[in-house]
C-alpha cells in the first residue's frame, strides 16, 4: 500500500528527477522530507515493484540516433529467457523483453530495441545479435520506426 508521502514522492518524480547535481536533496526540500528518507522510500518502492526503475532516458534523436529498429526473434520457448538475458546485456540494446507469439501471423517472442545513426548501422547491430543467438533463432526481422510517439508511463495524482 502506498501512503500519502509515497504518492507525493511518485507524483514529484514521475515526469523525471530534478536536473540538478543532487536530485534527491532537491526532492527532499520540495517535499519537506529528509534526503535519506527520499532514498529509502524510493528503494522500497523499487523493491515492492511500485516503480520499475530509476534511470536516465536520453533523447536519442537529439543525440543523432535517428534510426530505431525493433528486432523481433522467433526463439524456442525453452531457451528464450537465457537468450533474452544475453541479448539484453549487449551495450547497444536499449531494452529487451519476451512477449507471447500470436500464431499463425506473428511467430516472434523476443524483442530487442536497437538505435543507430542509420538503418545500415542498426542492421549491422542486429547481425551481431544474430551471431550471438546463432541457430536458436528460427527467424527474425527488424521493424523500423516511422514516427515518434510520445511515451509516458502510468501517472498518478498526488
């Protein structure tokens, strides 16, 4: 259960941490709490699964990474978790996850996002994934983004 302070903390951070040298101290000042309590509560919220992660989300378009390809893979179910962990550990894969197949039209169960400065760069990185995956991949494709969508998670009110 979230208490009133947890809700205020989530509301204060859901659009991002303050862009200052000491963001937890800034949050503490804004919420009238101790910095140690902010860190403790965020840690508990992570452990409990109320929040999934705390991390930087760079604007890859502003950094020049304008080619975005979701590589999709048909991997045997008995090895997909192991393969997914290895693919997700690659430094050029920004997120990797397993999803159910929707046969007969959609045989893919592993998704790995790759960004590059060109589609050829993305294809080269996907080829590296293919080498890592080897014969465990029965098929794969790269689905390139065609437009930017606004992405936000669930928002709660304080």
